[in-house]
C-alpha cells in the first residue's frame, strides 16, 4: 500500500543530469517501457535506464526509428512501433508488450507534441489532446495488469510548466475538437494539464496497490519538441536555448529520479520540478476535474481498452 507524503529534498536540482541522479541505482532485472525514445528526453531516459541495468522497451512512431534508437545505446532494449495518433497502433503495440509476459516496473509516458500552428484533428479531437494525453491514457490502461504485477511499479507522466497555459475552465470538455477559438499554446497547455490530472487520478485509483504515479515538468529543454512550431519561432527558441535551456541530459534527470529513486518508494500523487516536489496550478490539484477527465477519456477510448 502506498501513501501520499512529501519526501525530503533530493539534493538534486536544475543542472543535475540523469546519470548523476541514478548513480548507485541498480536496475538489473527491472523492465521499463518508454514512449518516444527516438530523440530528446525519451532517448536520454532510455540510455540511462539501460545503462543502470534495466531492460527498456522503447517505442517510436516507426519501427525504423525505434530500432535505430535502441541499437545506439548500451544495454538491453526492445524496439516497438507505436503511432500515438492511431489507437489501433497503440493497441497493437501494447498487445506485443503484453505478449512478452513480463511485469513492468517503470512506465514512462514521454512522447508528445507542442504548439501545432493550425488546428489539426485526430478522429474529430484536437491533436495535442490526443497525442499528449489520450494516447497515453489508453497505453497505460492496456498495460495496467502488467504494471500491477511488478513488486513496486512506477508510472511517470510528463507534464510541463505549460499546463498553466490551459484555458480558464482547465479542460474544455465542450470543445475537445478544438474548433472553438483554437490557439496552439492553449491547446498544448490543456493537454499538459490533462497529463497531470491523469497522474493524479491514477495515484488515487491505485493507492491500495504497490503502484505509484507522478507527473513532472522536465523543464525547458533543447529537444525537437519545437518541430511543430513556425520556423521563425524555432530560430528564436534555438538562440534562447543556447543561453537558458537545459540539455537533454539535464532534462531527463527528473524523469530518471522519479522513476528510480529509493526515496520515493512509498510516495505517490506528486508533481516534480528539478527532481523535487513542486506546486502545480490549482486546476492540476482539482480532484473533481481529474475524476471527470478520467471518465471522459475512458468513454473516448472504450472501444480499444
């Protein structure tokens, strides 16, 4: 049984790296599943967890990308294709993982998109909401039995400080299509708020199990997440990034810390920034909003669960 509590300061911070926060951690015999391992935070997280002895099952949009990423790190890895905008692809990928018959010790919901300039939809729903939240909701639920089978599993959901850019209502349940007043960063913010609410509700539902769940903000990191943005914005972000952004090695630190730290053994339901608990927005702490999002999400993917 897990308990929600506040751990002491980790001793790590903004400039810590994933290798530093996992020094001395032995993940031999552990299985980690990570979405979006072909670049950026997903790749660095896979590299470090595999380095520490974990068997990493890494997904990317295509098998070619997943295989290339997995083959370029040291340690045991298994590549799988998973296109997060395609629920059939998610079903096929999770079917393959289930067929392996292994308990999952760490599930890291990492992949995502940011600031798509114009409205794009997936099955009538706004693309950020589907790719960043709904796909990982489905992915997690389809693997939950294997996660529960592990002695002390952890679910790590990547959110962002961008969750504070969500609309005034938090989640616009009457506008999940995005057709009303589409703004790229508002849509992104809504999806990142959804990530945090999903982790919160997971923690509540799994409180009497050996599974913990947390959301985190990896910080502003120099990755290809800006690929959806207009080129002039990317150029500005690149210039600023050289001065202020974290490296992927630093950005993956909070992910690896939350996924592996012995200090978090009996801790669940928190939001982390720079390897330490932090205060999210009021919306992300809203129990009723989290419960409603779960129900709506479940209804939207019920044919695939």
